[in-house]
C-alpha cells in the first residue's frame, strides 16, 4: 500500500494503515475520555504517541497543539473538522500553533493551480478568514511567509537530516518543490519545541490519514537532531468523503466539495445531487432499507452535525427503511444552508483581520 499526501483518491481500506505503517488505534479510554464528536463518532481513528499528550490533558499540564492548512485553494468542509479538533485541543490546554502555509502551497503545487506566491497569499487571506470565523483567534495562527528568522534557520537545519533515499522511500519521488514544502512542514511541527518557543514538550498534530507520511518523516528527523525533543505525536482522522463516490473532498475537484464560501443555496443543491446508499426504488428502500455506511449525505452529517442523538436516529431510520434518501437530503440541505448563513455573518468581521495577519 502507498499513500499520496497530495492526491485526491480516497483511502478505501483504512485497516492497512494499522498493518502497513504501524499507526495505533485510539484506545477506548481516550475515545470515551475526550468529549468531542470526532472521538465519539470514530472520525479520529488512529494515533502516533498520543497517550503522552492525553496524560497532559487529564493532568492539566500544557502541550503543543499544532496543525495547519496549505493555501492552495478554497476551504471546504473537509478542512473544517481539522479546525474543529484544533479548537477542542486548544480548550484542553494546548499551546497553539496553527500554520497558514502559503509558501508550502506555492512550491508544492503546479503553476496551473498556484502560479505565484501572491496567489497563495490571496488564498491565505481567504483560508484564514474562514478559520477565524470558525473560532480561531489571532494569537493561535501564524503565516509561513511572515515567520521569524529562527524558523527558517531551523528549516535549513532539518534539510541535513533527511536523505534522498529516505525521501524516495517515504514519498516515492524527489519532486524539488515538494521537498522544499516538506522541510517547512517539518519545521512547523518541530519548531515549537525549540528553546525560543515552548521548549521540550509533548506535541500533537491532527492530520488526515493520507498525511501520515509527513509524520513518519518528521519523527525520524526529530530523533536525528541535536536537540532534546519529544517525538511529535499525531491524531489521524478519516477524510470526509466527497459528494461523489470514491473521491475525498478535494479543492482540486470542486464537484466533490461543499466550500465554506459556497452560497447557501448552491451548497444545498450539491447535497441534493450527492451520492447516497439508497435502493433503486421507494418500495425496495422501504423493504430493505438504505446503506448509510456508503452514503455521502450521512457522512457529511456525521462530520458536521452537533446532535448525536439525531444522527443515531437517522441511521436507524435509514437501515430500517423508515426514511427515504430525499427526506434525508432535504434535512441535510437545510442544515447546510443555516450553517453557511451564520458563517457568512461571522466572515464579514474576519476578512480585515486576516488581511492584516497575512500582509502585515
């Protein structure tokens, strides 16, 4: 099994990440001990060394809470869960480092998508505006291109700790732009443990499963550095499936996504056209029930709806045939419309602050 961190294919068999790459399953005591829908609903499926961060949480001691987004396009609901978990860990006592990765986006994407750093910065403003509207604070975030000198010195230090053969073994290629982007990603994850920042401390980065190669690489590098670092931990989530069968939500494939900037009525229409697990006819649906485990509409609610009791009832009604796909789509479309209407109001106050953070 190989994993492409930059691809748009959905991982069909998550079991393989435990077998092939040594990812650990989330223990039941952590799943029940952390009160967030991502743990309750099996969205967080695995981890690397998260136990030591969990112990910091339950004992009330600080830990580093680090993640980020590459500013290579519009934010969609697949990114929202990363932000939601970051906010939850912030509330658990994290020392927060949310990276707006504009340089990463520019050097790792083709010119057809990101032709200049200025385009990446424009996306940075857009992405950061949404993150702020979703509840992040100015002090939680930083922009790669505006980071201080020590960060860049450290990224160059890291470059001497990974070889061409190691990079090829992990990623399967040696694309120079992606190499440069990865050095910054490794610096993003590790630099909070430098003495100039938090010092040695357990850290956690929330990633989608296809990003695990980055975590494997940075943990290997951390062990080679002349610093007394804790190996960085990771929480690994399943990717929110796209609205089309067999695809994840990917900003490179707009038809698979509901973007946070979509007009509410456009988002509702996308839901109405989404792939479901329904039967071919009403009669068969009533008799045999649907298959919520493959339904993109149900998955969207699983990742985003706050009411777990409602979600359980919808699942039961689907498998029993008490609800039809059209009814489920209408309910979900209304939920999305209301969410985006509220989000648009919050966004109005976030854009000016985002521009100041990105451009100074």
